[in-house]
C-alpha cells in the first residue's frame, strides 16, 4: 500500500475524504500498529486503538458495499483484504 494505491483509488485529483481513501489510510495505520504490537506484546492501549481502527474500517467497508459495490470490490482487490 503506497501512494500508487491511493492514487489509483482517488475519485478526483484532490480527493482526500472519500470512503476509499479513508479505508486506505486506516489500513496503513492498522498495518503499522500490527507490526508495533508484534514487538510490544504488552502494549494494551495500542491494542485497544487497533481494535477501534479495525471497527472503523469495517463500518466504512460496509457502507461502501451498500452504496457502491464496484468500488468495494476494487478496494478489496487493491488492498488484498479478503477472498
């Protein structure tokens, strides 16, 4: 997940707040926290934050699945989230 992924999912040139971009941003933060927790196993406050980010990404994905199925499928494929 890099800027190429973000650029590919933008709806327009200055897109910073669409669901697609928010999901990419959350996924990057989730991956960083996951790596952090692999080395700092007892960091429970970061684990709580990670769970909150995962829940937020889940609700954004659910919204996108309801509103724009094609964009939802594209995001799952680009970010390799499931299936």
